[in-house]
C-alpha cells in the first residue's frame, strides 16, 4: 500500500514537472515572439520563412506592408515579392536559382516588385534540413538598406556634381569625356569639346562680392543648361570655367552655331539683388578625333582655342588650329630660355627719365627690364614678363631687378630717384620688406630715393595683409607710386586707404590730351586735382609729342615720362648724362600730335626682311601706325616692312622712327580703316 502511494506521488510529481517545463517553454516562446516582434517593428532587421514549396509562411508585418501585402504575403513566393539588384557586384545568382537549388545566399540587395521602388533591403537565407536530412523550406533574415543607399547616392552626387550649380563637376566631365572618346574610336564619329570662360566675372566678384558672384554662377548654369539642351553634357570645372561635351555628330558648323547661341544667351543682362549685371563669354572648341583622341590632348587643344578667343577680343568662339599648339610650344621653349637668361647674364636694365614739368630737369628714372636672347635677339617684356609670372620666375627676376637698379642708382647724383616695378606676386610675398631693407643696406642708397611702383591688381585680395604690407614698406622710408592709375575698378577706394606718394596717370588718358575731340585733358585735370588734395605727386606716362608738354604743365601735373624726352638708356648713358651737366634734358619727340589716330590695342603680323613675328598696334591712322613688341636696330629709319592689319592683306610700310621696343611706321598707301576687322590684344594671363 505504501509502495503504491509512493508510485502515485512520483507519477504526480513527474506530471507536474512536465507541465512546468511545458509552461516554461510556452513562456519562452511567447517572450521570443514578443522580442522578435519588437525587434522587427522598432529596428531595421526582420525575418522570413518559406515551406518546402517556396511559399511564404512568415514575413515581418512591417516589410509585408512595405512590399504592398497587407495580408502578410503568406502564400506568395519570395521572387514574387522581391527583385534583385542586377547591378550589385555582390550578386552572383538570382533568388530563383537559390530557391530551386536549395542553397544559401547572403546579403543580396533587393527591392519590392510592386511596392516602393526607392526602398531597398539586404536579405539572406539558408535551407532548413530536419534530423532525417529532409528539406523543410527556407529561413532567412533581412535589414533595411534605404538609408545606406541614400547616403551612398548623396556621396556619389557630391563626388560627381558641383555643389554650387548642380552641374557635373570636373571628375564627372572627365569620366564622360573618356567614355565619349571611346565611342568615337569605336564608331568613327566626331565629338566636340567646348571650354567656356566668363568675361568680366572677376569684376563682379571684386565689386559686388562673392555672394553675388555665386548667385550669378547659378544663373549662368541655368542658362547654359537650357542653351545646350539635349545636345550635350554641361559641367562646371570651377570658378567661372565651364565645359560642354557634344558626344556625337559634332560637325564644325553645328558646334559654331551652338557656341554662338551660348555666347548670346550668357551675354544677356542678369538681375541679382536689385543690380543689373552684364558679363560675356569666350569659348574654345576642339573636335575629336581630329584635334585629339584622348582626353588630355583634347582638353589641352580646347584650352589653346579658348586662349585664342580671349586674345581676339573676348565674346567670341575659336576652333583649335595647329599653329596654336606651335605657339604654345614656342612659349614653353621661351620659358626654358628665360630660366637660362637669368643665370646667363642675358637680362639687363635700361632707365627712362622722369622729368619735371616746371623746369624740365630729370628727377628720377624708371627701371625697365630688357632681354637679349642669344638666338632670337631682343624680346619684348610684353612677351616674357607674363611667362615669368605664369612659371613662378617673376619673384626671382623682380628681386634681381630691385638689387641691380639700386646698385646702379647708388652711382647717380643723390637727388635722383630710381623707380622699380613690383609685381602683384612680389607684393604678396611677406618677405618683400626684408628684401627691400637688405637691398637698401647693401647698396647704401637712401630709402627716399627708392620708389616702388605698384599696380591696382595688388588689391585683388584687399585684406589686412595688404594693409600690413603697405605699412611695412612705408616704415622703411621708401616711396610708393600707384602705377597705371585709372585702368582698375576701384582706384578712388585704393587712394583712400593706401599710403601712396605718387599717382602715375596711365598713358591711355595722357595720349591725345592735346586733341580737343577727346575728354582726356579733363580726365587728367581731375586726377591731378585729386592727387593735390591728397598730397600726392603726379606723373603723366606715355607723353610722345612736344605740344602735350605745355598742356600737361598747365593742367598742374608735376612730372612727365615718355618718349618725348628720349628712349630708355643703359646705366652708362645715365652716368654720362649726369657728368655732362646734371639733370637737364632735351625734347626729342614729335613737335605736334598727329591726327586723326585711333587708339587701339590689337595684335598684328609684321614682316621684316622675310622674317614674320607678332607686334601690337597701339595707334592707328589711315597713313600709319605705332607698334610695339619689336626692337629695331639703330639706323632702321627708312627700313621697309609689311604689316597685316587683320583683314588678311599685307600693307607695305616704312619705319619712320624707332625707340626701345616701339616704332612708328608710315603706310605706302592710304588705308581705309573701315575695312579693318576689329581685334583686341592678347590678354596677359
């Protein structure tokens, strides 16, 4: 009896343990389901399961809703709900392949077949095999990739698109150009590349500020996109530089028409912040495969064409020509030669007198740099100084000029000053005051005898460093002169804050001051009055005729500099003049102004004794012209030459006078100026 009771108690205890275990299993299952549900609803992860036929038996409710199945998607196949990202590099097989072959897959990128196309998931799955080795279906898990995809898309956008304008950036344009050129090679078609540079954009930034400049660039991008339309891809390279790739059927007539359309559209006035702004556009064009079969060559040649467009007056388009490449190669050779010139004693200085209007006595000399090339002969500073600025040699050359000029001036009379031009690159160097101080100490000239001539371009970065530089230079006791006054954008603003001792009135105002048909005399008088009020001296630059001297003196200008008192001379002549009677000077320029003459600034071709080269025309009449850019040897008066004025015809002429790198030529016949096509000078940079 007792044994039976014990057995019954034991059975009851076992039943209780089993029930307790079953309850615990139930609770664990409920907790697991609750945790899974919470995980799926609040997190980015989720789960799915199929039976052995591939039909969905479980899918997270949140994902089911997102793929468009509010019923949970039960009974559907996995491939009916999701489609794989065929462009994903991690995707080797299709979902259908894995389901039919009963193989595992991991982190496949998928999106809904019929739901939100912008939502992406990463899914993985493995087959379920029971203890007997029988396939029971698939179990899998997934996570939301949407945020990651959007982040990657934004990174791609930032990497390939310009942040300001939304246009393709330099990187994307280069990729597109490589693809285009590959298609050109495969299909034997043509493609076009247009490089654009905005004219006068820098003036907008300098005068109206960078926010206005940015707003202008956005409007330019919109107009450019509309003008090009479906013809090509538009991109911004940076600053005010843009690029257009025309990927097919890019014949020259079509490209020329497109370029003219772009120039016209971009040249229309812009209205920003209540201001009307007018700019222009210059375009260089290269055509593949004729002008290059790879991106580097095509971009280089389009850039050369753009440089030619700027040189021909801006606001025009130019196609690449082989002679442009030859000119660039010549420029590179000139750069190499210039490096040798600095160490090979090929550079030398000459000095142009600065004369008082009151008694016509020399009070100073401006230092001018000359280069005698061992093969090419005399090379104009207008050619080699811009090269020196571009290749980084201008500081070394400028320091040499400063030291050589001060050493020469140490041998002059103590009341004669020496003026030395300081380039914007030199001015931006914080070491400039130390270089000037060391030069003064080494040569022993008094600081007030050194006059540093500075152009308005030093104010491009008008900030505290500019003010500090002026203060440092004035602290040394040297004089400062504002050169080429009137040719910049904000001269009056500069005079208000910069401690200049002198204003040099640009020759564009001085030349023709005796001509009653111009307003030059009134402009010069206004500048002189302003300078007197500010306690500054004035020098009139570029005086060429004797009848201008009295007018400039009567206006009140203190000093004159120009060919009217002779060409620039070497140190030996300066010393000889000083030893022959001090600072008196004799007028040698033409007695009266020639009329009528047109003030121009344009390049032309000059032929002398069968040799052809570039010169620049500054004054032009129907009977002759004044040119610069070539130094004629002594005794050149009467030398026959031929000049291409721009209309394709060579005009015979005779040299009447030559001074330095300038000369006056008389035409053999009267030239009708109306037949000459306008063309401006090449830019310095």
